[in-house]
C-alpha cells in the first residue's frame, strides 16, 4: 500500500503551491480579523485528492494498477489513507495557525472553540470523502459529479419537505442526552462512516472489470 | 519443456464479441508473438491473464500456479506493458521509482535509473513532457526493473518509429538473455515478431487459429501463386485458404515441401506473418 500512497501524494505535489497560497491567505485574513476560512484548507485537500482520480482515469491507472501485486485492494486503501493523512496534516497546521493568530490578537487562546470548529471541519471533509469515493469508484469522476449533485439536491429537497410539514424537535430532545459526549460521538461516527465507505469502495473495485 | 504460461479453454462473452476456448502454452525462456487484427481478442486475453477482467471461464496457470488463487505471488514476478495504460502523466520517473519501491519486493532502483540513463530519459521530468517513443520506453523500463520472470506486453511497439522500435526490440532480446525469462508480446506489427519471436500464436475473431514455432511456420507454410486452372487441380485438404487477385490465385499451403512434391506448380513463395494474417482473415476456404 505504501507505494500506492506515495504515488497519490506525489500527484498532489503540483497542488502544494496552491495550498501554500491558501495558507498565507488564511493567515493574513486571520490577522486582519476578517472572516474565518480555516475550513477551506482541509476541504481543499479532499478536492485535490478527488482531482487525482481524474488523472488516474485519463491514463487508465486503475486498470494498470491491477497488474501489480494486490493492486485492486491496495489502490483503494492508499487513496483513503492518503486523503485522511492529508486532511489530518493540514488540520494540525491550521490548528496551530489558529492558536497563533488568536494569541497574537487577544493574548489568549480559545482552545475549546478552535478545537470544536476544527473537529466540525474534519467531520465535514470526511463526510465528503465518505460519499464521493464509492460513487467515483462506481461511476467514474465525471458521472460522480452528476450523481453527487443529484444526491445533494435530493437531500435538500427531502430536508425542506420534512422540516416544513413535520415537527422534528422531538428528535433533538431525544438526543439531547448525547450533548456531553458530542466530541466522542462525532469521532466515532466519522471513523465508522469512513470505514463503511472504504469497504463499499473496496467491494466495487474488487468486482470491477476494465 | 516447462511452460511458464498455460491458457486453457479461455472463454469470455461481451455483447458484441466472444473469446472462444483460447488455448496456448508459452514455454520457459521463449518469446511468443501474439498476433491478430485489432479487436481479435489479444488485449482481452492479456487482461484475463492479469485478472483485469474476471468473469471469464477457463484455466490460466502462470509459473505452474492458478492465476486467481495465487494472484499476489504470481504478480510479483510479472512485468507488464499495456496499451495506453500507465502512470498518471503528471508524475515523473522519480515518482515511479518511489511508488514501485513500495509495490514490488524485488524493485531494483539502480537498474531503473541505469536504464533511464541508457535511453536518455530525465528522471525529474513529468511523463507528459515525453514523446510517445520516450513514454513507451519508460513503460518498458518500468516493467523490467523488478526482474520479472514473465513479461506481458500488449502492443509495446505501436506508434513508434522504426528506430525506436528497433531499440525496444533489442531491449527485449537482451532482457531475455540476461534474465532467463519469457515474453508474451502482442502486436499487429508482424515484421517485429519475425525477428524476435520463437513462437507465434494467431488469434482471429476470438479464436486461436494456430500456435506454432516461428521457424516451423515460416519454413513449412507457403504461398502458392497459380492460375485458376492450376488452383482447381489442388485438393482441398492441401491448402488452408486462398485469395483470388486480379491476375492469379494466392493459396496458403501448410506444407510447401509436400505440396511441391505432389503438384507441378512452379511458384511457391516463402510466407511472411503479414501474408499469413491477411490470407487467414481475408482468404476464402472453398
């Protein structure tokens, strides 16, 4: 799997410049007191990783990689691990920058607030990965964009209908006891959803013919 | 002789194409040319050998092992060049080296970089900056750098100019001499194969038409050029196919020596793989 991961990370090299610029913009905006854009960096990582699928697809890498030992399994595993590794690495960097900016401006660091905000961002990026990767493996990058659009559109419509015609406050009340365990819960749900997503992708690739 | 690759009764059905009972054997240390027109089933067969396609029937043994049961072990010792499939072109040979080090236990970085130098390929240039010939050479170098025992090459010389083709073929020959391994080389450029292949396997419309040593094929088979009257005197069992041209009949015979002894027809030409392919595909039987 290490080889496949190195390949995916090497493909991101050309986007490191863009990430570097975003980090500078984020830092400057943070010091100037403008809006918080810390969520952008981890999201950019996922988007860059998704762009690697396009390159893979263009050069028929997926079919070629099957000629390697354990190619089917390792190419999927590496994609997930490389993405999570990048998300966590950039999140740690963003976290440190947030601490630095907060301290420079107020001489105090709101640890909890920054942690919770970052945790939300990581969860959001993992959610994108969870849905996108199996769809990409199943339909390819181009079709996946349409599928994702339809999926998001559907969820928004259903959400609107549900909230308009049904009183869902009982769900919030029923789950209020979980408030104290929110952080642990978010982490557990994130791990579970990524694991399920990975297993689905693995299954798709194990049966796919090229 | 020990077989490195055995394909037995391989069948695969698509909507518009069927691979029918493909059977052939590649002995150790030999180069087999796998010929046939575009769409004949060469790539499908190679994909089945590598399990890139899976829902096929039949048996495939590589190094004496079942290719599905021992897939991982087998693939450690196979080098592959597939038509139009490779690393993403934003990567460099350096990236390929780093990747392959983590994939093959026997990956030989020194051999990889020595070969890059030999073919004047810069290790830090993106693949997309390479010409088609350079890219093909890189694909071949990549396939050779983990000391494989079997090379599966799908159209490795297509799109190359004659000089690049000669270089690539030389590379295969020196590889087989140094490494004592075997090659299955699919191509529709048959002149390349006449020079380097020990065996020829010919596939047409999803079926194996023949699988023989190149010497046997080129020595025994022949093309009889004759008039209509002469052609009518030839028994059906003595020829395989024929083609009527503007001035004469071209008749493919499986044993030109025996034919010469039986018939008093003067012109029997030596056959080339090109002639063989054209007559087998376009020729008539009756």
